[in-house]
């Protein structure tokens, strides 16, 4: 069994990055990074994030980031374009600072730098290494449990800008950390590029919930690159919500269960209106005895295109994983392409998947109509049910936030 | 009152029901027997208004109003409700959601709790509708939904099929409430039309009229207990010879 610090590394990141600068990603349209500006004027640091412009706060609120009352958050981080403009914590034992500050504060940070994501994965990771403009660092000390969620917002304000962030999250042994992260733009139409590397380390007995809500626009390209390492008995739970238009979004986060009895759950709720193009996957490598994984995605198209990937790989005894991709085509003109993959390298492992793409079953609509619901009400009830994934283990408060975000977007497509 | 006059019904281009005539007066519950594939479910689905069941001739009137062309949901809101033989699974929609929606103005957590207790469905309220339900659980769920809906005309398609003997009495009690069994007939407001193969539920309802459907025609009419006895003794062949 590998230990977290043993995961392979290289010291010459910049060199590796340079060699990968033209390396196309395995999936997604190839984005011309050079066509985007690499710098933007830094915003003014706000001690009180409620002082941000009302329009900006409203956009952030749509992604679950609440700034008017941060008393129900254990920490808040906001980065506008390429500069952090606020970071604060309200609970001892939790660190939430710009990554640049973390580099200066912790001489051990290189142990976590490009260890969960390879710097030369593709041109986007390479670009971030060579052009990085901050990001966040979140850490819970051993045994600390976040009372309220920690929130972060990566906000794209300047038109035609490339935002390049590198985030690191560390949940130390037996700690618990709930994170809400929202990524959005100031404008509903200007073009831009969001590149983000997130490396997440869930140590022995720790638990991390990572709830990410994206709210982009039809002219934005997005290429997050995320790697998660989960140690013995650790739990990582990702809840991803993407219900607004996006020009081109491709991501395929990879979680590696490197500790015995570690657990990963990925839940994704994807809605693609006309003009949206998403290629979104989740990968889990079960490398330690007794590891568990569940990948659930719900995809709806009302005219946009969704590729919903899922990959489970089992390489250790007594592992178990299940993958479920379900797609609903509400209007024509778009597509849903579900690609579930399973790979096993050992006898006795238990991996399974189910996938279905189709329209709402007439029989179900009529059944609800026979109870007196109109056709529209019956359809809306079924669609709402479809995207209302039961998320096992999600704290009630986070679940409420998630449902609020989903409900606020329902009107766009129902 | 429900009145069917010379009703002919097509399903996928094939005529299944032929000139069916039937009248159920307010307060009455009628029972429908018949072999598999004879058109019993088609009759109920047609009365409920499922679009697949096309009326090609004749009419359906409910409380004096011609509802032959009325959509399914409007019939439900007029007071017609149905318990299905094999209701669909609706993933993501909780049983409680549909009970909430069906209760309308009477909707409250207390009312839902009361109904769920009555139908022994408390632990199923937050499960997807019919997902993983046993035969008996499905039937209890259907009857719970109908109790929430409080229809004036209740259509029950084999409410006892798949139900173990222990649960038959519960199903029977729920039906008795729906059909106001314990209310004097002149004061009853509800009507019922029930399909049964076994007759187990006859003890729980006040049904004085029964029919046998054979090949899409109502070919017999009489006391349901008598009809059931005949069927048990002679099978449906004899019923086919009998004209209404």
C-alpha cells in the first residue's frame, strides 16, 4: 500500500511543464490559451466581503457562496480574476489562505505540490505551473471538525482573461471538512477561460465533502484538473452542480483510494441548455483493500451536449464500486453520451455500472396525471426528482444549500 | 353516477371492448370478473382516460357530464381515481411527494402521517414511488394515494393480487374506507368498480352487482358472490354463454 507522501513526484516542475505546453488534453476541445489575457488589475482587498458590489454578491450567491452573513461559514475565500480579495476563518484549527501565502508559511508544502495531479498532464496543467496566479489553501488540523462549511469563490470579472489557479486542500487525520466552492463570472456573456488545479488530500480517518457549483456563461471555457488522495478510513464526497450554460467545460477528476477502507463518492448534476458543451467525468482508482466508490451522475439536456464519463478501477482485494449514469433528453437538438467504464485487475473485486439515456417515460407522467397533476406538473415533478440525488452522508446544512442552488436554477429549464 | 353507453375501445388499432354498457349509481360498488386478456383493465384505463385507450364509439358520462374526450388529469380532478395492477416505478419522486400533491388543499404533514399510518406505509414515504416495493406494498401505496385523493369513483385493478393473506385484511379495510362500506347505502357518495380474480376482497366491500367480461363484452350480470361461485364451479366458459 502506498503512503500519501510516497506518491511519485518530480522536482523539475517547470521543465516538465514546458515540455507539456502543447500537449492536448485527452478529452475536450483544444482551447487556444494564448488568445486570452494572462493578467488583470488586482482588486482591492476587502476585510468585510459583504462590501462587494451587490451584483457580484448575487452571482456568487447563485453558486452557494454567501457573503452578507458569514457567521454560518467557518471560513471564506474570494479570488477575483487572478488576485485574492478576501480570506478569513472563524474557527480555530482551520486554515484558509491564498496558496501564495501557504507556500511562504509552510516549508512542507512541496510535499503536496503536484502530487495528486501531474504537472504535465496536459497543456492546461503545464500552463498553470508556468503562469499560476494564486488559488486557495484549505487545511483542517488533526481532529478538527468544521462547524460550518468553508466557502470559496473563484470569480472571473475581466473579459477575455485566463484565470489560472492552483488550490490545495488538506484534511489532516481524523478531521472533518465541509467545503462549498462556487465558480462564476461577473458577466453573463463575456468570454473567458478558467483553468484550475485542485489537489485534495484526505488523511487517515478524515472526511471531506466538496460541494462545487458552477455558474458560467455560453462564452466561457473551463478546464479544471483535480486529483484526490484518500488515506486509510478516509471519506471524500464530491457534489458537483452545473445547471447554467457554459461554452466548453471539460473535467475528469481522479480520486485515488490509497488507504485501506477509504471511500469516495462523486455525485454530479448536469443540465445543458442549447449552446452548452460539457465533457464531465469522474474517475476512481481503488488501490487499497476494502476501498469503496460510488459515482452517480444525472444529466439533462435541453439542447446542449453532455458527455458523462465514469471510470472505476479496482486493483485491491475486497474493493467495491458502483457507477450510475442517467441522462434525460428534455428537448431535441442536443445529446447525452454516457460512457461508463470498469476495469478490474484482481479476482474477487466487485464493480458494477448502470447507464440509461432517454426521454421521460410517458407511463410515469400519466401515472402522476391520474392523481390529478397536469401534464406540466407531472413532468416537472419527475424532472425535479431526477436531479434530486439522495446524497448519503451529506450534512443537512450542505444538503439544504445544494437543494437551494438546484431549485434556483430549475426555472431556467422547466 | 357513471354511465357507459355502447362503448367500443381500440388499443393500438385493435378493438378490445365491444359495445360495453354499464351504469354505476352513486353509492354502489360493482365487481368485474373475467379471464386474463378479456379487457377488464382496458375498461378501467378507458374510464380513467389513458390516451392509449381510444374510444371509437359510444360514450362515458360521469355525474351527468360527458367525459368521453376529457383528458386524464381532468378526470382525476373531477373525482375519478384508480389503483393500478402494476403501477410504474418513478425514480427520484418520493411517495410522500405524490401524496402531498394529491392532497391539495388538505395537504399537511399531519394528514400525510395519518394516511401513512393507516396504510402501514410510514417507512415508504421517503422512498421512490414503487421502487423495490413488494406486491403488497405497492397495493398499500396505491390505496394510500387514493385515500389522499378521495375520489368519488374508485377504480381498483386487482387490489389483492400479490398481497399476502396477512395484508389482505389491511387492504380490505382501506378499500372499505374508500368505498364507505360502513355508511348506509343511501348516504354513500362514493362509487367503485373493482377487478378481482380471487374474490378475497368481497368480504370488505358492499358489492351487490358483478359482471363477467369475456372477449371485451360484459357477458353476465348478477350478485358477485353468486358469480364467483359459478366461476369456481364451471369456469369462464359457462359465463361466455350467458348474456346480460
